[in-house]
C-alpha cells in the first residue's frame, strides 16, 4: 500500500507525519465545489498512520540531512521503500516542476539566504530525499490544498496561513492553483507592489500601546526582539511581522493576557475569554483592518485583477489556537445560523459598503500544511502534480 511521509518546514521548526494513500483518499472531497458547499459540516479527522509531531528546530541548510535522519528513526527504511513517497511544504520560492529552491531556505527556524553565486539546490537534496519520489510546494499552496481537502479547490479562493509569518495561497477562476514561482503569475501575490508576506503594513498595534498599561516591560521586550534577521523590525512593519505570531505576542503583552506556546492546545469558552479575550480580539480587529483596507480592495474589488478573490480560508497555528474568538471578529454576526453563508464582517469600514461579499470558509483542519503536502504527493504518484497549477 502506498504511504506518504510529509514534512512542513517553517519558522516554528520541522513537523512531520505519515499517512496511507487509502486514508488520505477517504478524507478528500471530490472537488472544490463540494468543499465549499460542505462548509457547514463538521469535517471528519484524517486517520494518520503517524500523527503530526514537531521534530524541533533544525540546524539550517548545512547538516539538515543528518539531523533529519536522527530525528525520524524510520526514515532510513522509508527511503528504501519504493511504496513511500515524500511531500514537503516549505517557505521560500520553489520551482515546482524541478523542486529547486529559488531564493531562501526556511530551515525549520533558521531562515538563510541562498548565495546568488552558487547553483540553486533542490529541496530533496537538502533533505536527503529521493528526487523522483519527492514533491515540494510552497507552504501557502500546501495550506490551501489542506484547507479545502481536495486536489481541485474552489475557484477564487485565498488561503491565509497565520503562523510565524503570513503565507498566501490562491486559486484562479477555474480552481487551479496560482503558482507564485511563475513569472506571469507572481503579480497575483503582490500587495502594494510587494509579495503579500513582506508587503509594508503599519497596522493598528500602536493603539494597543497607547492604552493605559499597554507599553509595559513585556511589550517592550516584544518590540525590541529580533525578527526575520532585523534587530528593529517595528520601525518599518510589514504583513508577516504585524499579522503573524509576533503580532499576537505584542497583543498578548499589551493587554496583559496569557501567552500560548507553539504546542499549546486551544483554549475555549469562558477560560479563553477570561485569559485571552482582549488580546485575541485586538489582534482580530487588526486583521480585519488589514483585510478591509488592503486585501479586499486589491484582491477582491479590483476590476483589473485577472482572477478576483471571492472566498477566504484561514489556516496556521496562530489561527487554530485562537479561532473561536478570532471568528467573532472576522465573520459577520449571525453567520453561524443554519443555512446562512459565512461572510467577512464589515467592521464599520466605509469600503465594505461598496465591496463585494467575501465568503469565509471554515478554519482549515489541524496540520493543513502537512495535509496539503500529502495531497500534492498523492497527485505526484499518479503523475498529476503538474495538473493542479494554473496555466
């Protein structure tokens, strides 16, 4: 029986899991329309052969293969087993046809620039995996496949993965995935002239510091901590800083709320309200500000955009740990009523009166990047991995 060893390599470390092709097939929707139509249903959990686990922080580019072999004891046998294929979700730009890493290696917590003077490595060679059985995609697209649970996602979808930074995956008007490594498609991911994850965005976090007690010792530590190789990141804030994990840490500090670790379980109900409510709602309002003032005008309401975005899906660890409270801010009130479509909240923004309705799909399943990597590898087994990309 075919099996899929999958990896998610990002800022919080390296995650891995193992799933059989049969169980993955049971988990998937037939098509994107089915995924969108079933949003009111409680999704069944994927039956992993080996549940997702965080291996830890990798050493970076050099030594990654040896570190991985030690972290996954069964990997040696799996490399020799032709019935096992490998799927990898990774930050940085990947040329999907070849698996070549174009610009930087996320390295499981150690972002490293690749030398412009040396040949670009393949992700398979860095990890010590067989190139003919390894299928690699960018983490934004992995989350997108995972959030819809299908090889053919719904058209006009943007998946926003909130983790260490903010990842983005897009589908075109036919449901094909837009390839960020393709020259003609790169502009689809741009916000104000830059890729969304690195686009300038001031946010509203300054308001948190202006409230009584907001600028405290804890929030000062967050403001002066290095992020993405910058010692003074908040001087020139950008999307991944303000709307990713570091933005949530600042909200927690400024509102004197409980901080959740990377491996913490979500807190729900009264306990979440009492210990984290003010911080999560402030973070949610900052996200709604970003969506209503930046993303929706350019991605959804722009008449010159080739493939307008009509749906949003949220994924990633920060979203998963805080979704019940985030949803209250981001989704229009009353959307949980039976048969009612979930749409993006207006938030009192003037632009919401003239912009199109934007549907909000349910939160992506846990481990959506691993699921997406598995789906991509499953397509690769049958020679169909190239067919998911927009032409």
